[in-house]
C-alpha cells in the first residue's frame, strides 16, 4: 500500500492495459481507471448505510432476508464456517458472526488444535480462515505458491483463496520475466488490479506506508 507497486488510485498505464488486454473482463472498470476505493464504515460496527448497501448487493445476487434469515431463490440459507486455531481468531470471528447475524447470515465458528488446523488448510477443508500474506517491495517466486491456478490444485500451497484466474497466472509470469524495474512495476500493478477485482479476501487491516 502506498508504493509504486500499488494499483490503488492509479489509472492503468498503456503498458498495463496491453498486458491485461486478454483478461480485461477479469478487471473491474473502476480498478482499471484508478477510481476504486475500499468501503469505509463509520467504525461503529453498526453502520446503517453500509448495511443497506450490502443488502442491496446481496439482493442483486438473488439473496434476500426472509423471516430473519438470508436466503436465495431456492430458500437455502446463507451459512458458512470460520475455522480458527487460537483465541485471538476466536474473538475476531465471534465479532464478525454477530455483525453477519444482523443481516440474516449465519456464520458457524470452529476452534481446532494446531494439527487439525494445518491438516484442514493443506486439504482446503474450510469455508473461511484468517491469514496474513507478508509482502515486500520485491515480490517474486512466492507469488506462484500464493495465487496461481497450479497452486490452487496442489495440496499444501498458500493459495488459500482458491484463485484460478488465467490473468493472474500471466501477470505473475510477466513479473518474473521482467528485466528492468519499469516492466516489473507494470506487471505487479496489473497483478494487483486482478487480485482486487477478484475479491478473494475480506481485508482486515493494513500497515499503511510500511517500507
């Protein structure tokens, strides 16, 4: 965040657009033109404006609250499990579950021991987890294990989001093949646009302007 590698607030350059041309449908227009910003609440945990916006987006996707429960057109409830391994994650999950419950979404919570947790992560046997991918100003081969289609199909990888996007594969390849800083930054910003557009994670926090 806040570096030359970030696509946030920066319109895509001609070089980025050329890289992304075969995958343009995977990039949100507002991410491509640099106007995208993450949602900002009032910090209360009960921001009515944000709740209304979320309910409207869910309605567009075919989900509506019926008798206090979020259901799709077939009447199936929206329900998923948060897998945790420590009490810190438990506190986060319970707070998140309370917020979701107010709009009819049921989030179950499961706290497991280390051995079971890592076994389930290796097998991608979860609905949601909390995870941190450490980053630097020199991303490299580690991105292959985090975001590529090949990693999504390999047990034990760090592609916990299950990303299978050809554009991501291509941008990581372009990043690794870059021979100068300009080409490198172009490829990483293009990758950033695809990751943002894919909505693979629910951002929790960020250390701004970290170097």
